[in-house]
C-alpha cells in the first residue's frame, strides 16, 4: 500500500495544462483547496504541462496560476479518479 492510500488520500486529481492554442504550459502552480475543510495541496506542472495531486474526497476549489496569464478557477467534487 502506498503512502497516499495509508494516509486516506485516495483520490488523484491529474491533468495537463495548455493554453488556448494547445501549447503546453510548464511551471503552472496548481492549488487545490478543500471547501469547508481547511485542507489544501499545491503542485506545479512539469515540462509537458502534466500535474497530479493526491487528495481526500470532498469539494475543492482548484486554481491554476502562471504569470502573464489569467488565473483559472474551477470547483470539483472528488468522488473517484478523474482528469481536469
């Protein structure tokens, strides 16, 4: 059993960050804040624009930030593995 499963972090949020033309965006900061729970995790997209976070089940506000671009914010309820 991996560390995430042992700690109860059983949901993986993953995706790939691209601009409106489909060009990969590296070093984007992705922050997931659990609504009403006070739990948050932060990561950065890699050279291919990929990122992943291990999270608890719940509702999250997910924010992507990169200098020179508009901030993107979405809300998602994590119940199973999915990509954003």
